[in-house]
C-alpha cells in the first residue's frame, strides 16, 4: 500500500501534467488566433487596395465631363459659373451673327398675349440668345416676378424660371448699350440717365458689366435709367394693353414701395416664334 508521501508525489505529478496540457492548449489557441488575425488583416489590406485601385481605374476610364466655358464666335457667350435655372446650354455663336432684320415672338401669358418684335440691328447677340431661349422653351411656365410702379421706373420684369429674381440660363451676354435714346428729363436726368420709352423691350442685369442672361423687362410707361441696359426690341400694342392691366392692379411691395410682385400674377404659358 502506498504511503502518504507517495500519494502526495503522485498527486503533484498529476497536477503538473494537467497544468502542462493546459499551457500547451492555450499556446495552440494563441497561435490559431494570431494566424486568423493575420489572414483577416491581409484580406482587408488587399480589399482596400483593390477597391482603391478599381476606383482610380474607373475615374481614369470615365473622366468627368468638361462643361463649355464660352463660345468663340463674335458674341462670346460666357458660362456664368452658376447653375442654369433650366438646362439650355450655350446659344449657337456662328462666325457671323445676323445684324439686320427683325423677329416676331408671341409671349402667351395667363393675362393675355404679349407680342414682341426683336430687332437685330439694335442688339444682334441679345436677339440671338433670346431666340435660343424661346426655341428651348426656357420661358414656358415661368412667372413675371417683378413689377415697378414708382415715378421714373414702370416696368414688368420676367425671364427667371425660379421666380426669385436670381435665376438665369447659366451663361451671360455681353452688353450692347442702347444708342439714340433721349436724355432723361429733370428731375430724372441725374447721372446721365436716358429715357426708355413706353413699349421698350430690354435686358435686365446686375450692376456688373456683361451680366445679362435671361431676365428682361417691358416698359409700360416712360422710365429713366442709366444707358446700361440693352434694348433689343419693342412690345406691340396688344401687349401694352396687358401690361397696363397688370400695372393698374398694383404691386405687393417687396423691394420697397411700388417695387415687388404684381398683385395680378403673370405667368408666361408659352413663348414662341411668330410667322
């Protein structure tokens, strides 16, 4: 029969074997875990490299479309850097822009028909642009956003699809200053202002040169402004009757008294070239 000392030695050896087995098992688990981690890391690195390379390849294979910055013809239409309110592209700009003759356009509104005549002799590049916008349906379904009824400035302004006064076609037109306009009478003659007579069709713009785009104004009563606004046609009698009706209904002042949106809303349903 084993003695107590022998039993203690046997138990000690058994415990040592158990501890050794556990250590070996833990070591194997660590090796497996480290190996798996390495595999995962390699897979991630390879995946990132592949994705990045694929994206770069795609970018190289499909370069971004270059937007035209302007035309090379005599009108030199320039991209404005602002998004077009309606996508119409730049107007055609042939080597020789027609500078003679007229073109009739019918502006059909919810308040009546406004016939206008475009005059190439006054502003060939502006007329060319306006025809482009008409043919593209740019004005269709747009509101005339501004009416002025104050002394010295009586116009209806249209041509902005956003109806805010800040929209445009994405390009600008060079100024074609009016010639032959009479000086403004006193007290409106300050600063060399001239008379834009009743029936004038002219381009709106900012205070910056060559900033006209699509917005235009129709004069229903003599108005006095600096000679900076391109005159490119006139409004027919039928159209002036419509403008008189709209002006008589008054204005919701937004930019000051007598300057804002018309009380009688004016929507251009369709603008089209007339025969």
